[in-house]
C-alpha cells in the first residue's frame, strides 16, 4: 500500500511545479518500497527526433527485438546518449546495487545505453531486468506523457505497481504531476541530476535557457489545458 502524502508535501509539489526555474521536487516515499524503477531520459547527442524512430526500427529489426543486442549495436554505431543520461544511469545503478537489487528498471533507451557505455560488465551481469522502451518509427517526438504510458504498460506486464521515478531535476516535478494524473503515486527518491549537455541534438537539453522557456509553456499552458497533470495524488487502496 502506498504511503499517504501529507497536505504540506502536496502543496509543495504544486508550488515547485509552477516555479520551473527552481528545478525543485520533494522526495516522496521510501525507495525500499519500490518494485520497479521508471527512468526518463534527458536529451541525446546523436540522431534528431525526426531521424531517431526510423533508425531505431532498423536496429530493432536487425537484432530481432533483443533489447541488449540493440543497445550494443547502437553503442557500436557511436550513438552518444549524453552526459545527463549518464548521470541518470548512475542514480539508477546506485539504487539497483545498494537499495533494491533485482527490481526491473524500465527506462528510455538512452539511459541503459549510457549504462552500457560506462560499464559494459555491469549491464551484462546485473540481476535486475533492464527493460528499455523505444520511440516508435512513425512518431517524431516522444514526450514525457508517451514515456509514462509506456512505463505503465510495461509495469502491468511485469506485475509491478509501485514505481520509483528517476528523472532530470528540471522535469522531475512535471513527471510526478503527470503520473498523478494517470492514477500512479510513485516514490520519488532523493536525486540531483541537473546537468545539461551543450552537445545535445535537442536544443532544450543543450541549453538551460531554452529548456526553461519551453518548460514554462508546458507547465503553465499546454499540460493544464490538455488535462495532462494533477496536483492531487491518486487515492490509495
């Protein structure tokens, strides 16, 4: 059963959401209660969003749907996931090594790719199932909402119901509000990934000023107008 979230913390989530320049989000719950990790990528340094889906489809076809083989082939082809995703990979690996060994990690492919680049032996020998999710070939942009839907879908297939969310601090509270809207009350462990990468192919993860402009538009206009976020945690059974 998920731990109840007190009114003060709920108010802080709303406060942090509407102040994107602060890159703040409260920690929620106890990581020891998690039965899976959801990890959201932040940029990449190879392939534009328009190119990515088709390239991934070719790699997935060549590797016959084997996730690890696909990651190895992307690594061999020089796809650079970027420094923020390496930092996210380190946070996730620390949890899997020391706090919750063996639970599944469901992550945008850039994060396990960063793990593979950083420490191939770790990802080969990990007892935790590493489950990357991939952008569709026909979708030029894979949003946080799309990623959340994939995490929910995969978690249901794995029988998981208590995720811990790992994300860049500049988007973490927005990801939490999206999860609440989708009926998920995730654990948010302490984390502090704040790095941008000037080499990123995506302008937002490359430049914090551009990211902030887009984040303000998303948080104040797009997401509320399209009913994509909630500031009330879902009722727990």
